[in-house]
């Protein structure tokens, strides 16, 4: 049927369908206004057999648009929103080392789940019902469906090939090839918006600056959406639960755990030449006056920020896995023992505690730590109470076990009893984002939420 229609007519009708889809979304989901107008729309049938976007351009095959519209009137609207959500959640800004096939599936599952969760009649399709049935099998495995969490689930579970193919068939709505292409490759394929006429050379140079501008643009859009959504959602009678979760995930501040530990630095002196406190005028004057005899020598010590005494407390109530604990302890120690962070002589206590102190191991050397990590076993698995650790550490301070205890890091799920009083040393509670609500910590403590891959 489509062969009988002229290409000019196909192009015109396809563009009308896309504009209609965008306008329908704009009218009904006003919090998407910035996202819907961010990229340029252009037909490119030689590049994609369906649709694709990299956040800067939206490319489509006109025949595909007409075909999907004839199949189901809601499909073009839903598929356009699918691509928009990829951009809002910044799925195209991807680590080159990632498993592309699994990442593509994870992104599609996350986006389609959000669209289903909106529960809007003009987004309903036959495939949506099949998707919901398939996702029922994931219940209990994942309580939220961000792309990152679905990806780690797929990597860990190693699903059979048949299940992978089913996921691809059910959730794919666009092409992701453009995500993995350089600007030079895009320019070579004749994609609008790339090349010398668009701020770069023919080989796509200048791409780095444009890339980070694009990341900043979509970050701003996602943050604006999160602010606007509640007002627009209530007015439209929409309860966008999964959309809210995904926006919180994408807008969540990423932490550098190494920089975080530097908050616990304590001042002290080390044997190191300090050029900042050395006066070269007196030095050179002495050389001239007495021939090779300087009046002063450079200071052989320098005051720097370093850590000597530290405590790592581990919640062993049974909710934190042993492998994750070991990884956390290893990373924390690796940072602390670096020459920029720790004195050569260290005093590190690793304390395990559930509702009571289960173990306290003192580490003073690299050899002791290696031996501890090699034979490390979690002990306890009872209830969670943070107070025993603070009482115990306070007793160590009283008997002069520490010269100057500056910091205590408590690795936990957080569901326990906090001390009522502020301790005389800095305290941080480190939580792992595992899809449950992270509790509030006392005003005197620092709260840090990390993902597994940030540890």
C-alpha cells in the first residue's frame, strides 16, 4: 500500500504524525515542554529503519512512521515519548566499556515501564499489556526499574538467550546505534547538526565541548522536570511513580568517596621540605656573603592534612552482604593509607557490631590489614543498634587509645537506634542504595548514599 504513495507524500504525512505526537504529549504532559523541543527532527531512512536520537537530533524513517500509525494509532506517540525519556534519563551518555546489548535492553525496559506506569489511554498499545505480564516475573527481584538497576540485574542473573530475545522484542521501540557513534562518524553518515558547518571540523573535532554542553542541557531538563512534575501531575490527575523514581536517580548527586574521606583529615607535621615557608632572599644572600654558606636552610617539615586515628564500624545485623562489606573496607583502607591521606604510623580500628560489639581489630600496618582482609568473617547477624559502637569508641578515647580521633565511618542499612548525644569526633553513616527508603540521620552526623558501583 505504501509503495503506491509518492515519497513526497510519505514524508509529509510522516512529519505530520510526528508533530501530532509531540503536540499531544505537550498538551497532556506539560512538564515535558523543554524535553519535547530540545532536539531537531529530520527524516533519515538510510541511517535507521525506525527512529533514533542522541539527544541532539531525532531521526526517523518516514515509512516506519506510517506503518506503525496504520498498525496502532497510539504507537507513534508512545514511541516518540520512548525516545524522549531516553534523553531525559541520559541513557545515551554511556560508558564505552558497558555491555551494549544488555544496556540497550535495560534502557528500553526502564523507559517502557515508566510509560506503562503513567497509565494514560493515548499511550496504551497491544505490546504494553504483554510487557506488564512479563514484568510480573521480575517482582521481588527489583523494586525499582531504573536503567542502571535493570542492567545490573541482567548482568548478575545471566538470563538465558531466549529470555534476552523476548525482552528485546517486547521493549524495543527505537534504534540506539547513534548512542555509540563519535561526532566524526555522525558527520560521515551525513547526520544533520554535525560536521564543519555546525561548530566542528569535518572529522567531528570539537566534539568534547558539544558533548558536555549536551549533558548539561539534559541534566537541566531533568532537574526542571522533577520540580515541575508534581504540579502538572496533580492537575492532570497523574501519579507518575516510576517516572519520579527515575528522575530522582538521574538527578541524584554522585559522590567521590575519595574526596569524601578527606573531610576527616587532621592536621599534623611530617618530614617534608616546605617551600611555602622558605625565604630565598636570606638563602642567596648568605651564599654571596660567605661563599657557599647559606644563612638558613629549608624547613624539613610541613604541616599537612593527614589522618592517623580512624574507626570503621560495620553493621552486621544481617542486611549487609559480606562481599560488599569487604569491598567497602578494602576501598576505605586503600584511600586512608595513601601518602596524601594517612600518616606512616596508623591506628585504624575495624569494629563489627549488630546490637552489641562483636569484634574490634586494630590495624597499624599494611601487613596486618592484608592478613585481616584475608581472614575476614562477619560476626553477629542480630538486631541493629548503633549506640554500643559509640559507647565503646568513647571508652577507647578515655584510655588514650587514640591520640586524636577525627573520624568514624559507619557502614550500615541505617535501620537501628542512633545515639542521643553528639560524639566528640566526626561521624558519617554510609548507606548503599538498595531500593529502600534511606532513614534520616541525627543532625550531627554526615549522611552518604552510594551505589554499589561507586564503592
